C-alpha cells in the first residue's frame, strides 16, 4: 500500500467519524490515534516488504562473488598461501553474514584455523590468544574447579564459566563468550564484583584477553569464541560458593561452586 493511499484512507476514516453529542474530543483523539496506528503499521509492513525484496535481489546478485571468493580461498589454501586464503575466506564471510549462502559455523572455524598461519596472531585481544588464558600450572592455587556448577539468573547468552581457581592472593575466573554477529563486542565493567557466601564484595582488580569498559574487544565473526580471565581478590578459604555480578547487565552468575 502506497503512503499516499494510506493517507487518503486515514482522512476518509476521520471524516466518517460520528458527529453527535456523544462523540466528544476524547473519542475523536482516541479514534485518530487508532487509525494512525493502523496506517503506521501498514507503512512499516510495506517498507519491510520492500527491504526484503531488495535483499533477495542482492543475494542473487552477489552469489557469484561469494562462490568466486570461496573457490579462490580453497585454491590458495591448497597451495599453502595462508594469508591469501585467509583474506578470501574473510571476503566470503562478509557476504555470507549478510546474505546467508552457507553455514557460517564452517566459515568461522576455517578463518580461526588460518589466523596464525596467515600471520595475524598479533591482531589484538581476540580468539587468537585463547590459549594464553589457560595456565600451564595451577599448583599454586589452593583449589581449582573446571566447569563449575552455577545458576545464570538473567541468562547471559553465549557466555559461560570454564574454570575457577582460588589462591591465597587471588580468585581467577576463566570464561568463554561466543559471538552472535560479525564484530560482536564485549567489555567488562570496572564495577564487576564477586561476593562469597560468607558475605562481603570483592571488586575486580584485573582482566586477561578482554578490555575494560568503555573500550570493547571485538570478536570478528559469528560463532567465534573469546576466552578471557577475570581476577579478583582472594575469597575466604572457607568459601564454598560465590556470586559473580556485573551491575546493570545480564551477568548475574549465582552460587558458583568453587569447592
């Protein structure tokens, strides 16, 4: 429905409203609001339909470009030209994220595997440094627990706790976040804290492989995973569980078992 036709319909409905003693200003205002609401939805629906049609045309238009990039990427990979292969896979991924030609999981895994081979290991905090988050030795901690049981009160989608390690000097929480979109961003608020079951807040004192707000750590492609660590002061030795809270966010991890 064209905008002009919608406006004509609105005027016609307004003119057709009852004109009697019982039809007061409030009724008129309410009726006009209702008609305008219907008109607005009709316009939005028409605009969405037009956008979908444009997207469908673009998908067909750029499909050959996607296929060419994939073919060239595989050729470069077969010749062990890692940097060129990575560039072409990323070129294909840009089109795929927008138009959905293939399973993005596969493309993201391929790109991730080529970062080091392609000489991109120094691109900054990203999945490239995931291995550095896992310590080689946890013997200096009083206790360490992998995949601890916890309750995610507000549902921090795509984020989970991988490991908790507690020493006499610090509480180390290793986590993993999966990107939902291209260039998905993550940051940690400085006000984040943990609270043991014996009470008392312990404020964040350090991070690894992630940035503090307002700076963001970008994860390049959907389904890639960023591993990072949050460092807090030591919990009391008798603490058996604690909460991890980032104020005003979905990060509300409760009853994290550390023993």
